[in-house]
């Protein structure tokens, strides 16, 4: 059918309702009433002869036909937005890219790599949010994020970034570290935990250490806190490879005996599936995914029975 101008308000209402999956929020965005948005959608459905939304008590959900039209509408609006931006002589690289990610990965993995992105795209400004709660990708919110877990995440496109692995670490100054010669000896140390699902019980099972009582003396809400506690000599922490590497560089932490266990979760770059990334956000997304092929720092060998510093003999 030929697209007529009288359908443009209905298409605008539909696109907003599809993006929000909610008529009331679409109405607020368009400065209309929810009933007006519903009327526009009904008009579009009648003209097309298909059902675009399934209505139910808790809201609405796109049908297969609705998703097809929503994708096309989102693409068309994104293309128009790019053209309008060009007509106004705006520069995409002057944009701000809003990124949400986890605290520990930001400081140990992302920030050391950021100068490489800045050298390539000096006009792009990056805003990083490290809230632990899962962020909603609402309009005006983050452009993209890095999540640790396993998809699917409803409404998000997820692209694999990297896997991870677990192994125990401790400060070389930890009391009793000189007696740690095998995986079973790690259980004799004070244990430090964070809130990740894969913890000490999983690691000892993978190390085939049986009959030990696993007691976590300290627990922290994130991995950075657990690693810093280990640096201070409070005990042994179960570290993730991609986060602990900087702590090895200055010998603040050493790897303890035992296996390297692949994590069940991985890191993914995510962004809303229903809208196309803005050009600056696309630049950052592509750069992030390119880091998959960058050289990785090898995991150091386990230190067995690290002895404390020798005292000089009296003269």
C-alpha cells in the first residue's frame, strides 16, 4: 500500500508505543492521552488489516507483525534523525556516549584501554555509570552497557565480549601463606567472598578438595572490595581473571595453588534491541567488541609456599 500523510501521526504513535511497550508512556512522550495513542494504533491496524499489539491486563506486547513494523519504523526514524542532524551541521563525534557497566570491570579492564579509544575519536565524550543494579535503557538513559551474566535479557541485543575464569589469590604478606602448597591448603586461610553466584564452594569442588569446611570470614558486595581486602592481608579471595590482572603487576596479589575454573557467566556488550545505536555509540560499541582480539595478559603461575622476606643475619 502507498504511505499516505494521514497515516504519519498513527505511525508516530505506534513507534513510540512499540518502543515503550506501553501506551501511557507513549502518550506522555507525545503529549497525548493514552486513549488518543490507542486510537491511532487502532486506525493503523484497521488500515493494514493486521493486529500490531496483543492487549492484556498488565499492558501490551507486540505481535510478530507489530515487531516487523516497529523495526522498520525505528530504522526509518533513525535514518531521518541522521539526515536532520547533518542538515544542522552537527557532528556525530561531538556526541556523548552513555555507558553502564560494572564497577570492578571499569577500573581493572575498561579504563586502561580508554586512551586507545580517545586517540581514535578525540571528540567523543564518554559518561560511565557503575551502578550495580541492572539499568533500564529508557529514552535518555544509557546508550549501551557491559553486562556480566548469561543472556537472553529481554529487549536487549547482546554481543559476546569475553569469557572469564576463577582462581584464588592473596597478598604475599598474608600470615600463613608460606604453608600453602596445594589447593586443599587454601581452605585453611581466612576466605573472602563477594556476591557472585560462583564462589568458593564451586572452586573447591572443581579442585577436587573434599571434606573441608568452607567458611567465608569476609563478604563484600563487589569484586573490587574483595580484592582490596585481600591486598590488605585479610585473607584469600576468589578472583576473576579479567579483573585481577592489574593487581599482579605490582605484586600486591599472587595466585595461589589450584585450578583455573571457567566462569559460567561471560561479559556481553548490550543495547536496546528496538532502536539503532547513534553513530558515536556505534563507534564505541565497535571499539569495545574489537577488544576481543587484543592481546591478553597471561595468568601468572601459582605461587606455592611463598616464604616471608628473610631477615639479615646479625653482623
